[in-house]
């Protein structure tokens, strides 16, 4: 049995860097993840969380093949014989990457990853894919939540009017968007994969990025709003985790306000939106390139990337896949009218719990090593800014590599909390 990874930077072992670096495209300020503080083109100074988790499960992280490549790059990969990583740093749960990470024009979101995964499975042959099924490790949603801070002034204005309940409405909208997108993703994988593990969101308000954003929002507003942005981000993460658990823990969905028709409508609405986004991609890309980048090396590289995507009809393939998904809703939900677990073999790991537990053990290990644990300043900021911290610190003292990504050391302690839960539910996960 094999394993495939789908999601964002917590799992990406180099896909974003691998695809964009040859074109000289650097959407993030710090891509392609320079060393130091990063390592191997990943959002970590060592192992990302996905690598740490599979290592705890007894799978060699070096066995992962990068699965995201230009559509014209042969050959197709075989998810039935290879451990493949389709996760991309900066991915949202939708089609595209996060605007806040400069990836809004790039189809690297989870839905696009699944389309590529499906394309690889199709190349193997659907009968074989239904017989030999890979396991899936999935992590996404944080980038969707952080998008609210792209327009920080609009976000700040919401905090000024608590009487309108705008903040709670926004929390609900974000949670609904993420959970619905994940629902579509998981439903589209059914019948073609074995076990699925969803890593829920961590306490987003505790990252150095969130702490800095909280200060920036507070500075924009009259009065004292310190802590409210951090609380907002963590509340959304907790709500997403709660809804995912309610969806996939086997509860009767009628108790949670879902009926079969609601589920079918979620899939239909979201898949239709995905198709609309894909149809609009070429227009957005051309507008982006012509208005901002004309005459630059970046422009020519971007044009080449767009031509590769469009010329290979990858969007047509994605379209066919999603249309097939809509046509096959009956197969995904065969006559069940409520009171069902949408995909039986799915478990949700509470990201807040495992992060907190892993952080406690990490802090103890740092103190035992005679060091001081630092959680509110990232290792990147320590290397590049005046932080007031002592000289000659190394990465072992830091919980975060940058504003939102844990260090390799912390990832391994978090993974040690995750792996036993997976093994208890799916003893042969990724191992055959």
C-alpha cells in the first residue's frame, strides 16, 4: 500500500519550489525557501509536519515523490506503486493558491491537486485504482483563514462593530467555506483511496505571524483591541475542526443539520464554482501579466507557465474530472438519505490538541537541553531583524521557522502526538 499527501505547506516537501523556481517566479517574499532558515525548498528548517508524521509511522520521508509538475512534464506518476506528495505550500482548499501568498493566479489549491491525483490514477487504469488503493494524508484550510488579513483595514473595521455581529458572521462564512471545500475533496476521493487522515487546523492565533497581525490591527483602531485578531483566528480554526469532526466521526448528520439533499447541493455548488474559476483563469492570468509585469523577465516566465498550463489542456482535464464527479453523486452517496458517514474510512485529528500537546513536550525538551523556548518570535525574524534576543541562538530554541511554520524539531514532537492516533484507527496506514 502507498500513501499520497494532499494539502499545504505543512505537507509540501518541495512542490512549490520545484514547479516555480525554474521560471524565476517567486510569489512568496522568501521563496524558494532560502537556506537559512529553510532547508530543501520546504517551509521548515528540516522536516515538515507531513514528513515527521510518516516517519513516526515507519515510512521513509525520502520515499516521497514530488507529484506537482507542469502538465507537459512526462511521465504520469503511479499512486499505486509510489508514495506521492501533491501538497503545495500556499494552497487553499479551493482551486487556487492563497492571495496573501501571491498565488491567487496559480491553480495549486487542493481541488487542483486532486485533479492531478485523479489524472495519475486514470493513467494507471480505473479498475486497478479501485482495487489497489493508496492512503491519504490531508492538511489544508489555514491559508483560507489567513486570507481575511489580506485586506487588513476591512478586517479591522469588522472588529469596530460587534453589535452587528459581523465578526461571528465572518467566522461562520470562513468555516463553511473551508469545510465545504474539504467535503468536496474527500467525497471525490471515495472509491479510489483506502484510509484518509485529515490533520485539523492548529491554534492559528498563536503563531508569530498572527501575533504581528494582531498588533497591526490594534494599531489601526481606536481603543484597545489587542488579542482580538488572535482570538478570531483561533476561533475559526476551532470551529473548522469541530465541524470536520462532526462530519466524519460517524454521527448522524441529521443531528448536525445535514440531509442528503444538502450534501449533494454542497458538492454541486462547490464543483460548479471550481469550474467557473478554471474558465476564468486565463483571463485573470493575462490581466495579471499585462498590467503589472510587461517587459520583465518575470512576465516572460509567467507567460511560459500559463502557456504550458493552457496548451496542455490541463483545465479541460480538470473540467472532465469535476463534471464526472457531479455525474457520479449517486455513486458517492448510494441511496442514503441521512444518518451516514460520507466516507467511512476518514479520521480527523484535532490540530489544536496535538499542537498544544506537542508544544508542551517540545518546551520541556528545550529547557532540559539548557535552552530557552521561544514561541512568539520566529527563527527567520531572529536571523533577519533586530529582536532583542541574545546572540548565537540556534533553531533549537525556536518553535517557528517563520511566521507560521513550525521548526523541524517542533514538528517531530507534534508528529509524535499524531502518529499513535492514526495507528490506533488505521494500524496499517501507508504500510500495506
